[in-house]
């Protein structure tokens, strides 16, 4: 299993990550002025901390492309889109949308993709029966 992920972010953006991850159902495990750790009640935690180097993130370069967070319902993705709009965060890549190439005939892969203030690409996705 995946134990944890650590993302280097500007400490000034930690409140954004705390609010976003809380909105997505993750709870704070630890926080100070340079670090935020969140968990979802399972075995995996996600950490956001001050980077050791001043370098721009390029999710299309080597390294992690994006973080995918799964939801329980298709409506949760739409609620996330509204949350992002309230925070002036644009949805990317013509999302939200269904991706039939990633799902079977009786299901859907419904996603929104966005970039955080630190250029971390995040996907919020529902995979399951398609809502009417």
C-alpha cells in the first residue's frame, strides 16, 4: 500500500491545501507554519511542506504527473467544481467530463482536473455507475 505522499509547496499556500483537503473529506493530522499532513482515516496520508529548493513544478516533466482523489458519487465531482470556482481555480483539459475511454459499458469515469497555486495537478474523479 501507499503509506504517504509529500508535496513541496509554498508555506503561504498551506491554508489552501488545508481547506481543499478538508472539503474532500481529509482530516488534519499535523500542521505548523511549514507543514500540513492530512489523512482520510485509512493507511495513506498526504503531506504538504516547504520545499528544500526553489524550483518550479512541471507535472508534464519527470516525476509525478498528478494526484487523483476518488469520490463516492458523480455529484461530488460537480460539487468540487463549484468549490474550485469559489476559489478562482480553473478546471483544466475540458473538465468536468466523462471519459468513456477509461470506463466500461455500465460505468463512468467522471473527472475534474485542476492546478494548485504550486502547479500541482490534481484530479477529483468518480468511477462507478453513471448517474442519470
